[in-house]
């Protein structure tokens, strides 16, 4: 089992920045891939970004490429999402997710491939 707790959400003006954190506990964190997803009101959950166990491989949705950066600190069992140049369309609840498959080099954009989820943190970008 992996427990995930997100933090860092809030209200920000368009063009601003936020950094989300996801703290993991319960099992070995350093050998599993992590992802961020988001869900806006009335919309389906969508993939944002993912990172492999070592941080050497990342994947981004086209909508956030060049603005968002995912990173991880395995010593702190934490994954981060740095969000810059935020837009009103980035408004959503952001969820952290973990893939329990150890040492995988494949980063999935499908939420069904992730086994553990956090409770989510709200990000609101005002225009």
C-alpha cells in the first residue's frame, strides 16, 4: 500500500506559479513511477505529467509542456509539480498517483495504470 498526500494548491492569478507536493508513505517509493492528473468541473480526469522511479524519464501532456515541471526527491519520498505561467484553463483538482510496478521505464497516461491515488488539491487560476 502507498498513501499519498498532496499539498500546495490554492488560488493564483493567471501568469502566476504554484508548486504542488505529493508526500508518499507506506512502501518503497524510490522504485515506482509517479504521475499527476487533474479534473476540472464537468470534465473527465486527464493526464498531466509522470516521472519514472529515478527521475530520468518524464512525460507531459501537450497542454502543459514547457510550463509545468515534474520532479522527485526519493530521499524525502516526495514528488513535485512546478506550475508556471498558469492559465484559467489549468483550474482543476490535481491528483497525485503511484504505479506500484517497480522499476518500470514505461510512463502511462492512462489513469487506470496507476494503483494509488491521493485525495487531490484544488488549483484555481483567476483571469
